[in-house]
């Protein structure tokens, strides 16, 4: 019997959970702007009228995850009860319905909480589609007719730089040689770099130990966090260069710490350490600011990278138009899921800017490998100047985690989008009800949000008003 | 006894309510992108250790308001329990704490749901400050030493176009003649225009009747909604021009309906009706798109206006840098409340772009009159090319609503920021518990969100999973 998308006919339910990992206890993920992230995700399951389910997530760093969970609930009526046929035969229309709901769009539009929630739902829809086709997501994308793939994209607001017809032509032009590229992804995989040695909260000893360990494993590209203190940044860049030497790649990441002019002067001081790029030098909303920084740093051989906080395709469009990015760092959840990410890859291709996805977090590595492998096979046809971020934490929670082979991501073979977590992980880490969280509350390592009066007072009609 | 801010010493509680008005029943507020808005607000009250309270709101259009309410709760720990002295002596720092909370900022940053919530809280803090000083907000601002006023602004990410020192100098230069300008605002007021005749859902008869009625009242500036259908837009522009003649002002508003090139060609067709500006021609995120449209429409004498959906000072900064705006439409809630709006006014002054605030909605007229009057007295010193939007609905819910005198906003005299609503309105329109909502549910005019199984399924540890 052939399974396909029409085996399941309807979305009959959606569940959403607030999953958080207490990563701040170890300073994992700490940077100049986010000193204490608890890597988290909004975890969505779509239920159908068969055993097929779709799993989708949106990554956050702790507090605020509850808002994305609530936003998923507010959006859920737009998919629950819908026929899969209607959803997938006009996927761009489905996406538009989610992002442009006539009242909800006011609290966006297409940005922040509401767009992260769209991503979780849309990612689950893609996972479901790939599962029902018995293909990993990258293979679903690679095998799709160019017209069909392009039909999933909402071109609103990007028509001035990319039309549907151009996108179809781009994809058709890359069909030649795709079998060889597919084979390469399955056997050799896609090159990766590691950020795991460079968190801001790590001691010198820990950085050195981790770098040596990674080098022994064959890693050749390393990223560290900067931006809190110039002297400390120089010290840490020197530690890294002293260990990795001059031939390996160093990248630095300021996580939006600086003003525009400050970014330029700061990076001039770090230029002797020859970073390949400065990532997120300033506000992710500042297209013109990034363009100014990129121009100023070009003579120093330092590129500008950004994207993990770029809210949607409209900001990416402008970043590309303005020459503001030398490396385009798509994120699998920040924009509205796969459909919008595809649009960004195609625009990047048009402007000849390499895509180097943001990963790490929770499930980001799992997701972006699919997208980047599709890019290699069907869009750019090259890995030149391209590399996927890799961080090795939290891997144990995923049923089919990314596989790294000689510092390359191996193309996944399991159907879907690879974000399904073990039920035990979901039970343990649901916030604030999971067993692990209860233990942390009991140990006094975190404040239990369920205890004591809330700092806010909720009015209810005819109810009492309680002051703190 | 002199009351001042230190009479109250501490924020001891915060309440937040989901207030919605069923405006969609009458097509009030309908436009090309928002056909059925239910004008709503997130309503915050800050309680102190005295009888002084601060009232603050953030405007939304219905669904999604629940997310802003939740976000206020998530942020509330940053103000509840704090000393007023600490808040107001470093108001920029307080603002930064709210907008850059280390985990919550991930679901923004400084945009969408989380920034609307910041606005509600920050607006309440300003209302409280003005009340404790026994001054309307505009007067608090006007009387404040330039250094003190500028100290409330967070200059992060805008230092490349405006420094603290420049801002102080600007304000000092305008001190001369301020008494006369203040007097003018109290006696004559600030000029206004009306949008109330131009909603997309209105019939020809209703448009004509309303226009004649407004003209009889002395109104000379009218705005209508466009963007859904070009032939219908021509027809409606003609109706308006036929009634108002060639000397009065027509403005048109597309509410983000178009792509960049579409905006240009559409407006070329409407040029014969001589609109002063096209408002929100495309995505509010598209700085370069607005700049392209502004350049193309300049020879036709049509300006570009935008701002009600511009998410923060960084987008406004770029809009001004790129020459993308001929009219800067600040919003009192979209950006992070008064502190950030002040920064935008000062940047607009630097680029010599007139500010014409977005109003209407719920409480927007009440708030922007304070800001614009401050601009007239302390920043621009002129009303040339400047005008405040005016819509006359929902006025009955406010304790001290805006006062219109011969189509001018009269400077408010009551202490505070003018958004306090009658307790009865709050009780009646709290969603979904208020009496008015219960009646609408009973009449079957709205779906009661409290009835029937939710379309989503919430997992709980060891709980059941329910499918729909």
C-alpha cells in the first residue's frame, strides 16, 4: 500500500506544550545580550484522522515561551478541522491565512511572538507532509516539481525583487547534476562549524579544553561570542587564535550589542585576529546600519552576518538589496516556518549571498540541515563559503537527532523534519509541571512560578481586586 | 500640601484587563487588510501605596489582545515592587529593563506583542508621573528640563543619527516663545482631520451623509481607505472630491495592501484626485520600498505617510534616513510607550519631517494630543504640514475624553495621560466576561470562546490528551 498525503485527510487536533531546559545553570548559550538563556521551545503536535502526526517547534530562550504557546492556541482554529487537501494544495494561501488573520495580524504583523507561533504550526505541517510521503523533509523539497515548490511561497511584499517565474526558472536550472549532489549529501554530508567552545560565560580553561577537544575531532571553524568588553574580547580572540592557528576559521558574534559606529570601531580592534565575519553587530532591524558596517569592514576582510533575529522575508529582502549581509543566516523558527525560509533562500541566490544557517538552540540543528541540504542540491549547487552552525547539546531529547560525520551533517534518512522529541523528555521538561522542573524548584535553583501571589493582579467582573 | 512623585513611593500592584468593543458589527474601522476590527485595548492599572494610580493602554483590534494581556503579566515583575524613585530617576534604564529582559527579548525584540505590552506598562508609568505632579502629560513634558526629558530616552541603536547632546540642544533652542505656543494650544488647540467618513465597509449614502455632516462642522481634511479594488477606489475618491471640492484636503490609506511596484502604479491612477498622501502603501517593515514609492510619487505631488505599524525607533530611524516618509505617523502604543515616541519626534525634527500622529482606535486620540502638543510647544514650534487624526467613536468610555473645538484638539487640563476609562465600561466590555459580551454571545452575534471544546489540546503531565 502506498502511503501519501491523502491517507490522512484532516487535522483533527493540535496540542502545544511549553518545553524548557535549564541551560542557564551551566552558562550554555550565554552571550553579550542573553546572559542566562534557558533553551526552550513551543512544541506543537498536529493530530490527523490516521496515526500520522506532525511535530513542529519554535525555539525560544525561556521566559516568553508561554506567550508563543498562547499564540499557537490563538491561531489553532485556522488549521484544526481543516482538510489536508485544502491545506497543501494551496499552502501559500494557508500560510497567508495564518500570518494575515484579520485581527491577530495587528499584534504582529509577521513578527515576534505571533510569527514564532506561526513557525511552530507551519513546521508541524511540513513534518506531517514529509511523513505522509515517507521522505525526510529535504528529500520532499528536492523531489517536488519547481512549480509546486514555488506555489507554497507567499510572494507578497517581495515581488519587487523576486517573481514566481524567476524562482521556478532558478530551480529548473539547477536540476542538472542533482543526483550526484544528493549522493554527496548522503555519504559525505554538509560542512559544519562549532560555537560550543565560545559562550561568553565560559572560563579560559574551559574554552581551551573544548577547543582542543574539537580540533582533535577534526573541526576547523570556530565561533565565539564577543561584545561585552573589548579587552576581554581581545584576550579571548587571542586564546582561540593561539590554539587554532592562522589557517583555521574564527567567527565572532556580538548578538546585537552595539550601535552602528561602535560596531565599526570595535571590530577594527578585533581585525588583527582575522575573523571571517562579525555576526549581529547591531539591531537586527537595522538594514541601513548593517550596510554601513559591511562597507566599513570590507577593507579589513571582515564580513557581516545576520539573520537569526531578522523577523521576516521583508527584512531579509532589504538586507540583500542594501548589500548589508555577506552571510545570510536563516533561522528555522524566527520567520514563519519552511514556506518563508524557502523564499529567503531563493532571494539570497538571486543576490549571490551565501546562506549559513543559525543553529544550536533546541532542534535548530535538526531543522536547518534539511533546508541547507535542499539549498545545496536544488538552489545554490555549492558549499563554497557556506557552513552550518553546530552545537552538540540537548541532542539526547530527539528521537532522530542530527548525525555528524567528520564535522559534516549527514543527510537525514528518516521521514519528516527531525524535531520529534522523546515523550519522556516532553514529560520531564514541560514548564512548570514536568518532573525535572519540580526537582529544580524543590532544590531552590529556580523560583516556582506556581507558588505565591503573582506580581500582577487580574481583574474579573465582580471579582475582588487583590493588591500585592 | 504639595503632591509630587515621592508622595507615592512604590508600585505595589498591577492589574491588566482584556477590553474589547464590538466595532466590527458596524464596519467602523474597516480597511483593505482589516475588514472586521473589534477595537480593543490591553488596560493596565498600576497601584501605589497611596491613592495615586497610573492608567495605561495599548490598542489592538480584537483577537490577539489576549496575548498582549499575557505579555503584560510576563513583564509585570519588572515594575511591581519597585520604588518610584528608582523608576523615574533612571527612566531610560527602567525602559531598557522592560525591553531587554534577558529571556523575554528573544520573542521580540522590541516589536509585536511584547512591545505593545511594554507600551501599556510604560504609558501607565507616565500617567502616574503626570498625576503625581498634578499636570496633564503634555505639560509635564513641556515643563521638564531638556536634560531630564532626554534622560528618559534609550538611545541604543539610534546614536548614529541622534545623540543625547543634540537632543538637549534642540529642546533648548525651542524654549523661546513657548508661553505663547502653550497659550495657543489651550485656547485654539491643535488642528485635526477626520477618517470617520472613509471606512471601506461604508455605503455611498453613508459616506456622503457623513462628509456633509463633517463639512458643516467645519472639517477641511478627510481621509479614506483604499486598496481593495482600483475601480471602487476611483469611484469613492470621486464621491469625496465631488463633495469636498478641490480646495480641501483628501488623504488616502491603503493599510499595507500593496507590493512596492503595485503601490506606485495604483497611486498613479488615483493621482487625478490629488491626495495629499498615500498612507501605508506596503509592508510597514519595508524601508527601501517606502523610499522607492516616495521617490516615484514625488513628481505627482503625493507624499508617503506611515508609522502606525512601524515597530520601533530603529525602523523610524531608517525611514527618516532613507527619505521614505514625507509624513511621520507615530503611534502611542505600537512602539514602547512615551519614552520611545519622544525619540522618534526628535529624530523627525532632525530630518525635518512633520509628525502627523495615528489616532482613532481606543484611546489613541486621547494620548497623541499630549504628544503632538508637546511637539508644537517644545520641538517643532509649528503646525505647518501637521495635523492629528480624529475619529469620534468610543469617546463615551473615557472619563476625560479629548475635546474638539472647531476641528482642533484643545490641550487637556486634567492631570495624567487621559486614558482612564469609566469603571462601568471596563466591567461591561471585559472580554469575554463583561455584561455586553455576554449579551452578544446570547444573541448569537459572536461566538462565545468559553463554550465548547477549544480547537487546541493542552497536554498536561499525566493528563489526558483530548482530540477534537
